C-alpha cells in the first residue's frame, strides 16, 4: 500500500471540500461570504481543469470510458459557463443567491456522477503506480488554489487577491499538470 493517497482518494477529498465550501456559503455573510466564494471558484477552476487533463483522458482508455467521459465533459462545460457568468460577481448582487443555487446543483450533481460512474473505472482499471502518478499531477494543480480555514473575517486584501478572471489560473493549472506528467508546458 502506498502511504500517499491515490488520485481517486485525492479527488474524493476535493469533492468534499467543494461540498463544504457550498455549505459555508449558505451561512456566511458579506465579506466572509465573498472570501468563501472567491476560494470556491478558484478551487473549482483548478479541480475541473486537473480532471480534464489527468483523469478523463485515462478513463477514456478503459472499457465503457468514452461514454462516461463524454457525459462528464458536458456537465463540466455547463458548470464552467455558470462559473464564468459569476466571474467578478459580488455576493451582494441581487441575483447572486439564485445563480449560486444553479451552480451548486450543477457542480454537485456532476461530482456525484464522477463518483458513481468514473472513479470506479479508474480504481478497477488502473494499477497503483498509475493512480499515484496521476495523484502527483492533481496535487501540483491543487497547490495553485490553496484552501484556507473558515475565513471568519473578510480581509479586503485577501478578497482582492483572490478575485478576478479565472482564465490565467486555468492556464497555470494546465502548465503545472503537464509539467507533473512530464509533458511540455503550453506557451
Ligand atoms: Fe469534474
Ligand atoms: Fe470532480
């Protein structure tokens, strides 16, 4: 047994973190709510980008994997659209809670579908070494969106640093994953 978690264990832990951040958003107010939302969207952007580069391509090579991954990518595209529509949005805007509820349902349904249909393919179809190498790539990506303990007080400095367009973060995630997998970084 390896002492470090394999890629499925790591992604399951990330799904738990995503569920927790959505739950925290429901009780947080104002600055603290903004800080949680900024953390959530960064974490989601990195998580989904890592899955698109690390787990989905491997799942495609396994029996039945193509259909499973096609469905997951459709769901991820939907989540990304919803997330992009909320990029730069303030939690105080009148439409925020409605859009957040739509995003939450899309993201959590998608995570549940991965856990039900895709992760078992990986666990059953790949060896421990492959699962560990993939975990290293997901960890390299996750380092770009560190998670924090509950932000009880919203610091405007922290909030400002965490806010903003996600495209640059997605690019850096792609480079980190490719480097960890031994491929060339994008230009
Ligand atoms: Fe995903
Ligand atoms: Fe996921």
